[in-house]
């Protein structure tokens, strides 16, 4: 069963990374999935939260940072170091046919920290800030999904790596959003 799942994962990798490519996506995707590309977005989001919600915005930004940090630790320090799955670009069976559009990286592949971190961010904001701004929920999740897809497209992760990375981020964000919303409800109850 596990061998069949890994075989299917490799086949899907070859479709996304090899067959489903286009020159203009090849040019965009390395930048799109790069976390440094999104620094202005993160800064604008934090500035908006500080401006709109003052000290509560500071707490929300801190909660987002904690959520993403926990997702990153779970992905990078716990799962990757215990599973030790080689990246497609490190796997001699896969590397010959893979199209590597960025550097291979030195860490293990399972799970994708990019997927975990971006889904943690998107899910946490969708569950908290998304209560007031409902129209932002789906775009945030699609944004995270596109970055996760990009990890496979550029050749550094398998589809299962990004799927489980996304699930890791979603689970951590769900728990953290529940904690944050509980804190906010208690804060409101005691202030009024």
C-alpha cells in the first residue's frame, strides 16, 4: 500500500513538474513560491492590523507569528528530521527526469515547510480576521495553495509533501485560532 502511494506520488510529481509546464509559468513560479517575494504583503498586512486594531492588532500579529513559527517547527524540526524523505532533486531515481527551477535545498522533503507555513498563515487569518472580512477567506487559501503547488512545480517537493505540509499548517492554525478567539471572548467579557 505504501509503495503504491509513493509510486502515485512520483507519477503526480512528474505530471506537475514535467508535463504540466509552460514557459511563462516557469518564469513566474520560482518568484511566486519564494517567501521573500511576499515580505511586502506581510508588512502591509501587519501595518493594516496595527492601524485598524491598535494594541489588539499587535496581539493578532504576534499570534500569527506564533502560529507560523509552530507550523515551521513542526514541519522542519519534527517531521522532516524524523521521516527523512529525500527531495525529488536529491533522489537519484527521480532527479534524471525532474525539472529543477530553483536550488535543491539541503533539508529533507517531507513535509513542505513552505506549505505548512503559508497554510498556517492563511488559515489563521481566515478563521480570525476572516470573521470580519469574509471575502478574504478563499483568496487567502488559494494563495497558500498556489505557493504549495509551486513547490512541486519547481521540483523541490513531491505532492504528498505539500499536502501533508498544508494539513500540518491548517491543524496548527485551527488550534491557535481557537485559542486566540477564546482569549478575545474572555477579554471582551472582562472589559465590558
